[in-house]
C-alpha cells in the first residue's frame, strides 16, 4: 500500500469517527429536553432542576478547564471578563430560559426552536458585524421559521394559552446562545475551545447554584430521588459528554459537517418524546420538522463555516 492510499484511508476513518461523534453528541444534547420533562412530573421547578444539573456538572467542567489549560498562558483580565460574560449569556441564561420554557411546551417544539440557532447567528452577524445576507440565506430562514410555525400553531390548538410563553422563553434561550456563539469566536482563538467551554460553563454552574440559594430555602434541596438521578444523567450524558463529542467532531471534520450531522438531533428528540413522554406525532410535527431541517440544510450550504447549533 502506497503512502497516498494509506493517507486516504486515515482521512476516511477520521471523518467517520467525526461524523459518529457529531451524531452521538446531537442525540445526547437532544435528550436534555426529555429528561427535563420527566423531572417536571415530580413537582420540581426550573430553578431547583437547573441547580442540580449544574451542581453535578460543575466538577466535570472544572476538570475540563484545568486539563485544557495545562501549559497554556495565564488568563488576562480581558479573558476573565469575556469568560464571565460568555458564561452568563451562553450557558446560564440560555439554559435557564430553556428549562423554564419546557414547563409550557412539548420537547419536540422546544428542540425545533433551538434548532433555529444558526439562523440567529446569521442575523446577529448581519446586525452586529455588517455581514451580507444573500437571497439563498433569506430563503433558508423563511423555510426554517415556517416549519416552527407549523408545529407552534398545532400545539396552540392542543396545549392552550401557555404555549406562546413557553415558545418565547425557549426562543430567547436560542437568542442568548446565538449571542454567545457570535462573540465567542475571538476568545476561542485566544483561550482554546475546550478551555473556554470548561471555564464558561463553570461560571454558569456557579451562577445557577447561587441563584437557587438566593431564591430558595435550603430545605428546597429535598427532592424525590428520581429528580436527583435524572439531574445526574442530564449533567453527564446530556451536558458534559455531548460538549466533548461535538468539540472532538469539529476537530476532525470541521464545524460545517458537524452542524449537518447534527440534523439527527430534532429527529431523535421527537422519537424519544413519542416513546418516553407519550407526546403525539402528527402530520404537523412531521411537516414542521422537515421544513426546519431543510432550511438549516440550505443555510449550511450557503455558509460553509457554519457553527453547530446545539445549545447546552
């Protein structure tokens, strides 16, 4: 076997591993909504639930920040300020709004709304950095948002008056994470992706724990054992593990292919919601999902360096 053939085989193997990691990461991220909905059945609220998720996740992200920062230059005050801001916006605020919104809407609609993230990043790029938006990108936006409206309209007729509130909270969660993605690019270059993720998420974990201590009595930590186990699963399998998998996928196949592989995310959420939560699978959900995925696919094709859309 000559050198070029060997190099080709290594490249193919690397791409396969990258696609597998991206797909598994998207499925794991999607499981967060299912776990949150299951936990809500035990009478816990968003403040308590996100506190336990972040409490269990904190040691893992502190360890990640330490490991990724070995041998790297010390953080400057500029880096510290940026990490504090990104941690608040990208991981604390987006997660809290998402958890709060999930108490009002289905897991399927939540995932489709969050999947609009690349469209929001595109919008912020146009507004904040004066990037040009093409007609193809506008078409992609229209298709994606049309898909969400299909599911939103159907859910309004089934779930009632709280659906707009829940959808708004989840959409604001997506906006918050899009702001994080829009501003994190320069800091990623300075600090590194894994180190930034570890540090920013650790900040978010501390904020969530502090929020609970301010708003709730310590006695509110007493919750059913099922909530603790679900929170531990959420912190590990649906928070820390997919962050690592997506970062490793980007390293192997780039942000664009990682983003495209992530299209399995909404589909896995809908499947798990039907099987585990008993949510109905209707023609409107199917149509909305197809439209959202088609719009994101069109958007990814129009900007090859698109970022992955998963939010923590």
